[in-house]
C-alpha cells in the first residue's frame, strides 16, 4: 500500500481545524486518519504554528466577547430579571477564568487552634448529650418551668 503524501499547507489547515474542534472531528471531516492528525499536532516543527493559532483564537475570542458585551449592555432592559441573574453569573465566571482568577473554591480549615479548652469541653458535652437524647438541650424546658413548656 502506497504511503499517502500531504502538502505542508494541508497539514497546517488540518492542524488548525483540529485546534478549533478536535482530532476525531477533524478526521471525520477530512478523511485523514486521526492518528496522523495527532502525529502532526505533536510534531515539534508545527509547535510554533499551533501556539500562534491558539494565540490568534484567544485574541479573536476577546474581540468578539467585547462586541457581544456591548450588545448585551445596550439591550439590558430587554432581559428578564432571571435571565440577567444567569447572565451576570456566567459573565463573572468567564471574567475570572480569563483573568486567571478562581472559578471554584475548595476550602478546609483547622479550627482546633482557635477554640479555648472551655469551648472544646462544651462542644463535646453537647455532642454527647445529643447522641444520648437525640436532640439538643436548647428545646428542653427551662429550669423551674412546667413539664412540656420549652424556652
């Protein structure tokens, strides 16, 4: 079987298409095997071209985003409040993403150093009371109050 030859222009066009979509979709559209497309994408001689393609896409996307933001701003009074809330959330999330800010947050804190010994003793006693009785002591009757009357 003869090895198929592709021109540099074909390779570059295929790489751009794969950058814009993905290698599998590009293979379906062009008939070029996905493994060949991936090989070209991994080829160091095309690395600079791929980087320029990505940079150009970022620039074009930013320009388009500014144009869309202008249209949204000009027509804000036509949006339902619910839609504005969703739009605001998406816009903030994308602004954070583009600026390198956090788009999600996972946090864990160690509060053991911030509690006094008395606070720890009270928390443990409350937990034991809850485990024993099945409810917190806050809803129990006040001292001296008739049975069944809460606070």
